[in-house]
């Protein structure tokens, strides 16, 4: 008796897909599968489980031509069913025929994952756009606990253009971060390479010699009366996973409430109201505040701003006094 054939998923590349590497393309098209990572897809490619036009791919960096059939052979488990459209309110900052800019609330998951099969931004987008899966895609990613500007491309070719823009200095990505101090200088630049932490694959770590180049610019906007907490404006010159969080932690300025890189420094704050607010803050105090970029079709300058969410605003007004301008 012959062995059972592995389960598979097949899709055909559309406009814009030819600009993407095979591993990234497969990751985007199979975003409904819980726990799927780029590393896992690269392993499948090396094992011959990803076929282009019926032929096993040889490199993760291949870019399939327009209209090519891509087949993924799964080694074990059945893929998760495609996400369903759900009527979930969206905070829309901008929308036209090509793209959508959302204000993601804290605590909302972007894609369906293990433990979050529905109630995600993807479920809400399917309902809002009235399209089948694959018609639109998230261009940038925000962690569950991070709020703020998130871009959605309505068609594949615009997704590819936006992804290229966000990967260059054409885009300015500005975040607000509430951190524990002391913050000794009014501004600074962090140049530290970032790599995966071998002891905990959820985390990243910094290095002077290993990993991917990463640069974060920061400026102190305000600080608490005792100097134990500050609000920073951060600008990303690169876009690495957890970049702001791991960079600030490495410089001795951990983000308030960060479950992976934070520290319980609220105990050292002299203002009891501010200490209580930091102790009880339920997420990393990080907000994607502003995004500037050229429109992917018209090339007109765009600026999208997500207002400071209520929980972060309350945190930054807790206690007796702040020096500087918070908002």
C-alpha cells in the first residue's frame, strides 16, 4: 500500500507578486496558518516542498513570474481554514481605491493565529472590503500590544509597491514610547544589530557584531518630575522585529508594560499615582503615531497620524507633574 500523499495548498501569482521573494510570498499567501514562520517556509523550500510550475523550487530568493502556479506540500498537519469575514468596527484614518490606513487598537491581533482564530484585523477587513482572501493584505505589522497606524493594500501590486516603499528611507515611521528612566540626554541614536535570542525564540537580542543592521533615532518629549519615566519619540531607519523595544531596553530605557523586554521599575517611582498607573498598564506602552510616505500610485506625499489612545494618554497624565510636552 502506497504512503498517503501530503496535503497541499496551491495559488497562482498575481500582479505585484513577481516582485516578492518566494519565502515571503508563501508566508503572505498562507497567513491563515497558525504559527507559520518564514524560517519554516525556508525549510520547506530546502526540502522540495514548494513547487513553481510543477518543479521544486531551489532557492528561497526566487521570484516567481506573473501567472505562475505555486504549490506548497504540507508535511504533517492540515492547514487552518481560511479566515471568515466578521463585522468588527475599524478605525479608518484614510482610504482610497488602492490602500487603507487603520488605527489598530491595543490588544487586537492582526492575523488569525493559534489561540486567535477570529476577531482579528484580517477578519474585519474581509467584511469591510467584501473581498475574498488574497484581495487585500496588511503591509506593515504591529504586535498585539502595540497600537497605531497600520497600512492595508487593496490589490497585490499595490501591496508590493508599498512594501518596497516602507523598506526604504522614503518612508518615515514615528512611534511614541513611554519608558522608564533615567533618560540622560535629550536625543540619541541607537545602532545595534538585532538577532533572534537562542534561549527564547520569541525574543530578540542586540549585538555589536552579529545579526541584522538596525538603527533607531529617539528624542525625549517629556519626563516625570522625578525623572523615573519619560515619553520618547522614536523614528525607525530600519524595520526589524521588536526593534524599538529591544533597542530601548539595551540602552537602559525599557518600555513601560513590555512583557518581553520590560522591567518592574515602577517600584522606584516616587509619585504613587504614577507608580500605580505603570504597575497596572496592561501592554507595552508603544504607539505607531505617524507614517509619512509617497502614495504608491499617485506618488503624492502622504501623512497618516493615529491619535494617542486613551490608555496611553491616561498613563502620561498620571501623577503630579510632567516636564515637557506629552502630545
